């Protein structure tokens, strides 16, 4: 873009959002340029922070007229470099963090209308204050935003009962690539009036338009939630336990997280102050959560009878059932500290995959064996949301190999893991998205027909190619 055009665009942006909300200094832009995991830092023309949907629309229209690319950004907690610009320095980073209002709560309809910059934890708190539950829960909930959650179709720990973010959204407000506002903020469970436009924008990572607000589903707040950590011999036994608890507990089973022994070894090493629920070491663990709309006694009876049967049947080796909210929090902290422990221990090769739940034990066995043959002594860090088929199957280097040296083999490790995922009918991205990091992998595993349809949608909705360019496709 010509210098005169750049200055004209920046002047227009300042007129729209105010001088203080157009950042052009390198120091001021730096926090908006960096990838969450510290692997990459892009360059931008400016960071623009609009206050409301009208300002978003005006900024997008100005960028479209100038042919300047736009990178929408929320809490910047993504893990696939989907919300940072490239190195060209030509893009406007459109931060939505000032769009942070909760517009309405409708208890009778069990919906909440919120803006895209709302922090997930704040939405949870607002729902709780209204006596309701917004069930999306993930490790970054204190900093991630609803717009980012929707743009990546975030998952989290309660997908088993409540579904991904897609299932928690009834309506959207979106600014399209031309700067027009689509008001789809309808709190309807049924609306059979043509194409489901909402579905296009959820999970699109800002490549088709900018989500500015959403109507979210709320649920009755549970009367009680109980947590247990169950020791297991193998992922096969974890699958058996899941089936047993689903049969006994039905919809009360809210969360079911698988963790290998190595995961808890890492947590114990890096965070020794956290509790160790078992005296001995077991090969695998399942973190189980039940919630009940009846009573604490009802939830306790379901959980204890289910876990007790699993131990009697030889499915489970041992179990610890939390008897207080503090104990439950401590058990969840073990799970939530796994990524932190990995980061503290050194870099590893990460995979966010999904598989048919029935095929997870076979996948883990095959992947473990294939990686051991290729890199003797490497250590899979296996954990994730077994209940909905989503595993974080990460790979740490052998003890004798430096972390940076092992990262040089990332392409080989990815090929082993992703080929086995594809063979099992799975997906290379379950809840983190594609961004830049997995773009080439997507091209390998999607069919030409599917990629062609995706490109056609992109071309139709963003003919200038200005919306988060270089992401996904």
C-alpha cells in the first residue's frame, strides 16, 4: 500500500475510534504481535481497538476500500498462530477487547447476549449471578474471549455433557468483509429459514468476517458437582470406565479426562506443592466429574456406586473421591497444570487431535509403538477429553536429547501421529483450530473436494482476501 494511502487509512481509523485507540508504535503494538506460546512474532501496520459494532464495521469498510488486510484478535490465547499477523507489516490488527459488554440475560429463554470481547470467566460469573450456568470451561478462561472461543469452536472440559462452543451458541452478530453488519442475534432453538450462516462463522478463525456479539445458551445451575480421580491400567480400561459411568449416570456425567502417569509425574516434578492423591504410581488416570440438578446426595450416590462397581469389576485399580470443594479443585488443578508443567520442563511437539472414542485405545497403542521405533526413549504426554474423543497427544524428547534438537524432528513426528489419526478416521485439530501452524497439514488430510468448497466459501464472502489472510487456507 502506498504511503499516502497508509496515512489516509490510519487517519480514517483515528477518526472512527479515537487517537488513543490506534496504536502504531513498535512498543505499543508488541503485545498484540506475539504468539501465545512465544514461538512467533509478526508485524502490523497498526492495532485498532474499536468500542462497538458500528466502529468495527466502519474500520473494516475503510480497510476494504484501501485493500488492507485485517487480523481480528480476542484474548490472544490461541495455540496455532491464528490471531497474529504475518511479517509483511501490512495488516491492521483489529483487537476486540473493548467490546466487553453483556447486553442482555433472558432467564426464561435461558440465553445471554454478550459482545465478542467479553472474557469467558466474566460470562461464567454473570450467568452464575443470574442463577444459571454457562458451561464452557477451559484453562485460559481468565483471559480468552467469547469471540475467540466462537472463532475456534473451543471445546474444554464439559463438552461431554454440553457440547463445543458451536452447540452453546444460538445467534451471532457479524461484520462481513465489506463492512456490513449481519444481525443474527436470535435466541431461537429452531429457525429453518435457509442457509445456516451462523455455522459458517463459528470455527472460521476470522477468515470470513468479524464476530462482534453472540447469543449464548444458559443452563440451570447444578445443585452439586462431585469429582473423583480414578487409577487405571490402560486407555482400554478408561474406555470401559467411561461406558460404565455413562450407562449408570447418563447426562449427570459432565467431564471425563484421561491422563497418563507421565503427565502427573511432570506435574509433581514442576509443582511439588500440589497434592498427590495416591501413594503409588498407576499407568493411567481418569478425572471424572458428575453434576446433579437434584442434590449432592444424588450425585454422591451415582459417583460412588459407579466407581465402586468399576473397582469390583476390575476396570479400575483405585479411586479418590473428593469430599469437599477444595479437594475437587485440587484434583482439577492436577489436570490443568499439565500444560504448565510441560512448558516448565521444556519444549515438546504438540498435537490436538480427535478420534472416534472407541478407537482411542488402539490409536494410543499404535502411536506409542511407532514413535518408540522412530525415536527410542521419547515420551508421549497423553491427556485430554476422552469423553468426547479429544486427546492432547504431545511428545517429549528422550532424556538424552535436548529439547531444541528434538523439535527439529517435528515434521517426522507429526507425520507419524497424523497419519495414524487419519487412518483411525480422526481429525488433526479438535479444539485449537488450524491457523498458520496446521495449514499445510490441513491441505494434506482434507480431500480436494472439501478444500475446493472451503475456498469457494472464502472467495464468496471475502473476495478481496483481506480477512485474516494466510490462516486455514
